[in-house]
C-alpha cells in the first residue's frame, strides 16, 4: 500500500513534518486490532501447474523418432 499526502509546512521543517506524519500513521495502525503490517513479498506464478485446467495450453505432441 502506498499513501500520498499533500500538506503545507515551513520549508526548513519539511523532513521533521514528514517524520511526524509517518510516525502518527504507523502508531494509528498499531492501535488497530484488525490491521497487520507485513514485509514486502514476491510470488511467482506458474500457469502450467497453477492455472485452471481449461485455460492451460494443450501439451505439445511427442516428437517422432529420428533415424540416425
């Protein structure tokens, strides 16, 4: 989740204001029993094995043997 905020503050205090706002948001989330924060995760999707059977591509026909 990404939040974008716009706020007015004195130029030389921008970073301290941003810090206070971020801390306030995190503290409010910590108080909520129904919200959990997690680390970023990545999931790889293998359509061949995980997709619905009707959506899978048909298997390739076997190759004929070659005389060699």
